[in-house]
C-alpha cells in the first residue's frame, strides 16, 4: 500500500497522507528548439515515444511529485493513451491532430488541453509552439474541479517490482538507443545513475551532447538522469485516423532493461491497454524491476540497442 506504482519505492508518511491521488501525464516536447526542458527532472516516470520526423517526445508522469514550471507542453500522439490508461491517468497536452482528442477520450482517457494562466502559460523567451508550460498542482486542481474519476484507492504498477536480479548480467555502463537515422539517445553510467546524452541530425554537432534540464530563472541546470532504463520495442504502424507513426503496445516484443551497470533482455507481453506489462527473461522466467525511477523508451522493432561494459 505504501509504495509508488510508478517507481516501486516506498513513499514517505507525508506522501501517504495525501493519498488517494491521481496520476497526471504531460506531453512534453523534445525538439532541439525545446531543449533544455524544465520540470521533467522532478517527475516520477518518463516515457519516450517515437513521433514523426524520426524524433521523440516525452510522456512525463506525476503522482507524488510536482513542478510549478513544466514544459514545453506539446500535442498528443496515438501511442500516448495506450501507455497511461492502466494508471487511470489524465493526459495534458497543447492539442492534437484533428480527430485524435475525441478518439483518445472515446477509449476512456481524459484529456486536458491548453488552459489559461496561471495553470498553463506561454513564456516570452521561446517561440511558439515550443513555449507552453504548466504548473502540475494547478492542473491537478482543474482536473478535480471537472470531477474526473480516478482509480480508488490508487493505480496499480505497470510492471512487477522486486529485489531479485540474480538473472541479470553486468554489461551495461553505456547504452546507445537508436530510434531512427535522426535520433539516438545515449546513457552513460555515473555511480548508480545513468546520465543522458542526445545525438540527432537536427543538431549542429556530430558528437553526443549532454541533455540538460533548466530552472525557470535559467540559473540552475544539470544533466538528466535515471536509475533504470527500459526499452520496449513494438510494431510500428500508421495510425488510421491521423496517419501519424505509432507503436503497438499490446501483443509481445523484445525488452531490454538496464540498472546500475547491469542488464537483462527478454520479452514483454500485454493483452490490453488496461493491463500491465508482463516481462520474461530468455528462459521464460519473470523479470522483476528494481524499485527505482525509470525512463522507458517506446520504439519500433527497427530500433537498435547497443551496450558497452
């Protein structure tokens, strides 16, 4: 009862006292113009999903955490609701391609589009559409005022957590995740955290660059980190209504998981978007994820994952 369904970690007494509490998912831009992002470093969980142009965008989830300066917020994509419906999460976006928002609501995922300040606001130091930001707690208040239902007493985990990692191997100090010819994400282990770097064709540099976050006052900045990296690969298809590239998150496919320099590869299985992911190693035994903050990559079967010790 006193663990986070997003991280598997035990929560504090202060966090426990404000439960039950809903999961809120924000769609955050990852265009080179949108970097460095703000607020995502405070989130409980991040999905990174392939979009058009070989680029990626983030789904940034908040449950026990919060940020008063999160962004830039961008538009929804068809894969988004399939990742967050299990949590009963509300999706917060700037908008979407015509017809997509009604389709997302039709499958049972609530959507909040751009709101007036101070809950969402556009900043003058960046150009539209890369300048919309949000206050997660003010958005939470708007959702509550709308009377949106949420799972009682709270959402269940998307994965099985546990401390038995005896079937993992020590082989992953550097991870390269190639989404497309345009975008490669690189994670490098530093102590027990992976530091994030980006290499993409939209940059002026031929070398990987540190992917940082930045504070609202532009005074504080640091590299993005994660304890556990998960790569879930699925069939890529063109969404029928929007023709946007999407990844199938129901069925089965390969999974690669990395934590503290160790890795395990296997298969994910999932029957429905309401269900959790079941993970199995190459012998068919269940994989348990170490309780940790996770960054989950969702990419096509054509994506390439490579590691070095």
